[in-house]
C-alpha cells in the first residue's frame, strides 16, 4: 500500500550523496519479522540541509484494525551524527516515543506515520521489529521507510515514485522487504535474508495508491527543481 502521504516543505535536492542500504532480515516467528537496518549516510555529513527519518505504517483494511505493531529501536548515527526531536507536524496517527527511547507504531488508524529530525553521521543503523496477528486481504498492510532531505524524499528507484528506501507488504506470515536504490548516485542497496521462505502475492496497485499523490508530487517538484 504505497501511501507515504506527508506534508513537507519542498526544497532543492542535495547533490552527490552516496547512500547504501543493507537489511539483515530474519523472521522471529510466524507472525513477526526483525530487520537490522544499515544506511551509509557518509555523503550527507557536513551538509547544511535538514534531514528527517520517515516511517509509515498503513492499514490495508482501511479501518484501523490494529493488527500490526512496529517497534523501531537502537538508533545510532555514526561519527558526527545524532538523533533529534520528533517532527510533530509531519507525524500522525498511532505512534509514540522518540529516537532516543525508541519509536512504536500501530495500525489502529488507516494511516500512521512518524518523522524525526537527525544529523547524519557516517552510518545510520536501527532495528525494526514488526508483529502482526493477521493478514489483510485483498490489500495488505504496509510499512515503509524514507529519508527526507529539506522536505523532499530522496530520489530512489521505488516504482511508485514516492522515494521509499524500503517497504514491507504483509502478504504472508514471512514477508520479504523490497529495497530501493538511491537514484542520485545509482548505488544499489543490498539485502541479506535469513530464514525467509515465501513468495509474495502480487500487489493490488489500484488500491495501494490511494494516498500517494502528495508525496509523489513532492518527488516531482524535486525533479523539476534539479533541472
């Protein structure tokens, strides 16, 4: 459910930013996945831009059934980096916590998101723990992660155009994350998977794109600004 619908200020993109995303994923049990996420943010070090981490959890049923909970913890930012405050303006739905204490999200509303400021260091790391009790059909729940640069998502290879670094569609008991390339530098993320043994069902794109328009518009504004 590609739906990173956030209210962010548009600004010119930063150039020459090398970014590498690594996900080491293992299903913790049938209804849970754990991912250790690593992002090479060394290309952002010293930039005067404003950066945010953006996480979104969407309920596939659209009713906010509360069957999916995400915990984000153990944030580290590398040499010269640090975590900042939650951006309340661009956060909504069911979330709590901070980067320092850990963030929690539940799909008790249709769309749930939390944005938090950070100062990039050499490397960003955090742990994602997602627990879900059932699979919504025909449209699954989705979790997505993006990095925001001066109010605009990075220009990634996410086919929806919304700038996700990775997303997870909960189509099975052991869903496999999809990860995307930072198109600015043509660097391909890597994914190390342990224990996953599933073939994701086809996405229902007509239903998944309902809230995409705003973020896609921001990405398009970024492209126009860069010309």
